[in-house]
C-alpha cells in the first residue's frame, strides 16, 4: 500500500493547497471539500493504477466508499471547477507575454 502523507516537495504541496483554495468554494460543505482534496491527492499519488481502491488506500481510507460517494453523489459544478483549474494553470504555467489581462 502506498499512502500519501507528507510526500512531495513543499512547493508541490503549496501548489495543491492553492488549487484546493481556488476550487473549495465550488463544494457547498466541508465534507465534500475534504473529499475533493483527498481525491486530488490520490490522483497525484505515486500509485500504479488510479481505481477506487488504490485512490482510497493512497489517502488512508480503508475502503473506496468515500471516493465512490464523492464521485457519484456529491453535487458540484464540474465546468466551474474546470474553469478554476484552467485559470490556475494559466496563472502558473502560461506565457505572461501572451496573457489577455
């Protein structure tokens, strides 16, 4: 089992915290925000396969129930989250000489 704890660079963790701060408002309650954070950490974890069990194990859950509930039952605006992530990537990786703002 590969569990994500404090692994990764400090810069990478700050970046993830920035992303979570940017998208956190898209989830109405604290529990879905925590699940979104865990899901992203699982996706970024160094695990070979990204299925429910491996993602759950990577974030320290005993079963994939939380991951599955997040993906199937939590209501959130996927388009808005996509736009937030696109803006984040543009802010951090975009060419400043071609920015429109």
